[in-house]
C-alpha cells in the first residue's frame, strides 16, 4: 500500500544552500568517493553535504 507524502510535510532530503565566499558559491564536501590521476592532474569524485550520489562530481584537485 502506497501513501503519497503530504506536501505540507516538505521534502525528505533538503539540499544545503552554498555559502558565498569571495563572491562565489562554496559547497561543503561530505566525502571523497574515489580519485584518479591523469598525467599531472589528480581528480576526486566528491559527494557534497546533504546531496545524494546522483549529484557526485569529478573535480580537479585545484578546485577543492
């Protein structure tokens, strides 16, 4: 039996809003899932605080 979630309760997962640092959005990292070295560049698979796996991103080290 499925009961739809009433809209007045709100969403089950509220995503955190980014902080504004030096005029740019900044998100808090929850975890580093993996890393990959490509030549002189190292990239990390990053999970952000209060976001799910569908929002994970590969980011170069210089962007962290």
